[in-house]
C-alpha cells in the first residue's frame, strides 16, 4: 500500500496478478457497481462512495481514502471477488 497524493491510497497485490479486465468489469457490473471506465489498462468504478481504479497487475487505488488498514481490507475484498 502506498500514499497517492494524500487523498488516495493504492494497495498492490503481493501475488503479481494478471487480471482479465473485461471479465472483471462484467463481474463487478453484475454485482451492481457502476463502471465508469473499462479498457485493457484499467477499470474505474464507484464502490462504497469512492472511485476505485483496478489495474491488471492487481493494483487497486481508492479515492478518497486515507485509512491504510481500510485500503488493504477493501482491496482484498475486491480482489477476492475477482479471482
């Protein structure tokens, strides 16, 4: 996890994932999350009143979020749904 500009946090998977973002986007959309952007580089969605960006390597960025422990918890929740 690292701090991104003070208002956002990013968690990075230690496992080095290779997510299929098209399938991930379909799954997240099917769960009721509003997908704002989806391409082969990232998914941007609304989740728990935050903007969440998911990258194929398993990186998950939350904006706005300042709580490091929540960042890790939330990233694990999202990635567990996708893998």
